[in-house]
C-alpha cells in the first residue's frame, strides 16, 4: 500500500477514538511543554541579560559592599563594614592616575518624586552620584547638563531626572529650572536623561540623580554606597581592575593575607551566576520531561496493544485480501508516531507561549527556540517508533485465519 493510503487509514483509526487518543497525547504534551517552556524562558532571560550587560557600559565593573544578586531577592546582610564617604573620596584620589572613570553611587529605591500637586508612584530611584556617574553607567543627557564638580563640592540642590519622571510630572512642560521634591527635599531640575528602557525587568528611566554630597547631607544614608569603574580602553581593563582591588584594600585598611571585605560585580560574574541557576533549572526540567515522556511512551504502547486486540478481525480481513505484514506494521507505527508527534506539537506551542509569557514579565524580546523545537519533534518520533514498534510487530504477525475467528 502507498504511504498516503496508510496515513489516511491511521488518521481515520485515531479519529474513531478521539478521547482515548487525546488522553494518550497528553503525557507527551506535558513532557515537551516542561522542556520547551523552561528553555524558552531561559533563552528569553539570556537575551535580557545580554541586552542588560550591554547597557551597563563597556569595560565596566562595580565595587560593592556585598555580592550583587542577579534577580530581585533578599540580599546578603553580612558583617562587612559600610563604605564611608571619606573612603570613597580617598579611593577616587588614589585612582586618579589610572586610565579609568570612577563614579560614586548611592541608591535609595521605592521613593516618590513630586512637582506641585502631581507625584509619581513610589517606584523612583533617588541616586546620589558625581559627574562620572552617567559615563560609567552609559547614560546620556537628552537636554540640559550633567552634574559638574562644583555641584558635588558645594552639595547643590540640583537634579537630573529620567524620562519616566518627566513623563509623569512634566508631560507638556519643559522641566528645566523647575523645582521638584524628592523624598520631601527640594531640587532644581538641570537636565533630563535619554531613554534607556528596561534591564532585567526593571525600568532604567524611573530615576533622579543628585550630587552625592547633597544626598548624604539630606538623607544621611551610606549603606548602599558603591563604586562604578570604567576602563577607558579594553586593553587596560584587567590592569584597572587589579589597581582598583589593590587601592580598595588600602582604603579599607586590609593587611596582606586578609580577605577582601568588598565585592566586585563584573559582566562575567553575572553570566556565571546566571549559568549556575539555569543549569540547575534545566536539569530539573530534563528529569521531569524524561519521566513524563517515558510514562507517555508506556501509555502509547498500552493503547496500541489495546487497539491491536480490538482490531484483530479487521487485521484478519486485510491480510486475507492480500495485505502484507509490512503494510500492517507500517500502519500501526504511523498511528503511534502521529499520537506522539501531535502531542509534541501541542507541547511545543504551549511551551513557547508559557516561556514567552515569562519573557514579557522580564520585559525581554519574544523567543522561539527552533533548536529545542526540532529536538522535541525528533524525540517524539523516537518515542512513537520505540514504544509503538512492539504493538505494530504483534499486529503484523497475526495469523489471518485465527484473526477472522476472533470474537
């Protein structure tokens, strides 16, 4: 018989038992969904991280009190001493001869900013920084000006606002020269940042930048003080990092042999941290999918054996009319593969939808993992053939005379 005829007969047989066929496909769907959903989500996060690292600035690393976390969560509250502003200024002086920009930064998250009777939601980052902040963090000024050394030295009440703040407070008014209040303190707007979008699911436009000296004077918060160091050239990146570590050890008063009581956040460290998390998730998804697919494969074998028993007389009639063993075997194998592949396709579709639903939460671009989709289809075919082979072989070996007598 032609392959087309065998395919039509296989589909007609499966349509005759829709509920049974659907339940059999469900196991395959769950297995493929678990893999495709996880892999789609991971690739979406990888894309978000790559875009985010590009936004952090080229040849940049950060010095913080505690290790940074990749995603939102509880940070490690260690016994390490906080950075002081005196240490920060000394670090900048000692790094003055290095081929690098050193930016200081203190962040107070979840605050409101107001202009007149209009105020933002409590999602604004109030950042205390210096004139090097925008360069080290790859920000640009849309209009107005950057902070200058005098703003920092004299702790002036000036502020640069992000596009998110401008959109909320000044939708149709030029904000330059206007007085806003940040966490209850008045500041004069001297500039507006260019839009940067989101990184790791968080907006980079809901911020205001004030001189770090004014931040300390107004709020007295130093627990989040960090240093952003940007090497001026890629070739000097490693030497600048070594110099920064050595300088910070001097500033922190560490003796030879003592461990660093500060941490470095580099792009490589973020990638390594993410890879550790994703590898664990992938292993878990693989185990779940293997169990689901093996269970589904056993279900396919069981259903096909039942089908052989139910259609014994049909097989006898076909064989008595001249059907070859290979034709009977091929038909039952095709049925098993169709069950497996249909379940796999549904699992792929649901997995991609689920993974991209997560991608929208981290504000990443939509992903279709073609490689994993193809692997899923190949695995589904292997399951259909592997678990459908014995029932198909059993059907092909039925004696036509005994099959016709079967009740």
